[in-house]
């Protein structure tokens, strides 16, 4: 099954993907932890650690009781996140990594798109948050690192102040911070090494892995993340330089007269943290009722990708294929590189 590297943005209904042409953005106020009132900062951390501890025990009732009403009334999304991450967080203690106070009290109407710019120590480094359809209010983002567990994880919590000093959960974002024992900075450095060797496909996926490991939530950007993305764009192979999508797929022939249409290309944490895999979404014209035939089609797609870009063979443990079927469902399978 697909695992931890895609848990960056889930189950917060007022955090959909921002569409062009949406409501105008409003720059709200952001306070870093260094500039924050210690009482406010410590209260946010305590609230976040309490919720994270409940989540690590998969205590759905306990977390639900501390969740914003509009999400507590439909708790299935957050409950699903907890279920999938509980085994990785079980028994963990938590240490604060960063704390941000995001004040959107001046927003007009029920919800607007809010943007927060946070200057670090009044220097050139900057962190920004872009949160679509945000109801007015005062919010906090607390990023916690796990302590005392074998596999390092991070839990980010977006909370809203319901009353002075009281915080309710609005979004829960747990994720792994390493793959096969290596962190995001290691994958960033290795991506640069591949780029220097002119292995553009390997570099692109390793840059993608670095971003996933270094980015606590999908609605945050920073000076360092911008630099990483610029490097990835510069190093990208020509076939990916303009991006790939369902409307503009990467078309690869399988050598047998069939085309593999890749709509997404990136990185995936291998099972049992065994390494880094290629993750490719492909468009399928028909749904196959036979799981064996469906798996064979996915395997053929994986083989076609590796045959087209053989440098992948030496840099990854395997290839995940997500076939996007006409009825909106998917068929997912993985192929170890040794079988390709």
C-alpha cells in the first residue's frame, strides 16, 4: 500500500487546492515563535502535544473532543489519518520544532484565501503560508518531532483559537522525515550529485523526495524550499520540464504497440522503509475485472518506464504504478527493480 510520503495535505475541507480565479488573497499577520508571547507559545505547544499524544494512541474520541466543530461533525478524514499513522507514532513523545501564530481575524465574510508572510529574524529568509477558504480567526501551526521511536516522524497541527488560550484542531498532518535512514537534506545533496552526472530522471525524483521530507505541510513555502524547487526545475529532463498531467501526459511506448501515458511522476517510500521507489500514475482506458490482468498491465507500464529511462534502475528499489481507471478508481501495485 502507499505509505507515508504523501500525508502532507489531507482531510481539512477548507484547505482545497487553490484554483486560479479564486477569491482575492489577503495578507494577514504572522508571528514567529521567537517574537511570540511566551504564554501564547507555550499554550499552543501544550495543546498540540496533548492532541498529538491522543492521536499516537489512536484515541479518536479524545482527539474529536478537541477538534473544531465543523470537522468534529464529520471526523472520518482525521480518524483515517490517525489510523494510518498510529503504528508509527505509538509510544512517542513529542518535541516542538517550530511554532507559528497566524492571525486571520481581519478576514471578511465566512472564508477568504489567506496568505501569511513570516520574516525570520528580520533577515532575507522567509516562510509563507497560503491557506485557501480560511474562516476568520486566529490560528496556530505547531510542528512536533517524535522522540523515542525507531523511525523519525513529524506531526504538524493546525489549530484555531476557540477562546483565549484554548485551541481546537483544524488539521492533522503526520509524516515520515526519513526514507531508508536518510533525511531530506541527504536526498537534496544526492539529487545535486545526480544532476552533476547528467542523470536528470534520478535527480528529479530525488529532488521530489527531498521536498516531501523537508516540507511539513503542503500549504507552506520558504526561501529554502523555493531554492530546492528552482534546482529541480533546472535539473528536470526535457520531458518533465513543463510538468505532466492528465491533460498533458508523458507518453512512453512499451515496445509492443501500446502507449503508457504517465500523468504524475515522483517518489514513494518503499515498504518497510527499504529505500526509495519511483511513483508513477498512469492513465488506463479500460478497467479490467481480473486482478491478475490488472497487475500485469501495471507491471508492463513499470517495465516500459525503466526501459525508456534505464538510469532509474540503479537509483531506486522499485516502481509503484497507480493506474487511474475511467470510473475514477485506481489499481495500485509495485514492482521491485529486480523483476524489471
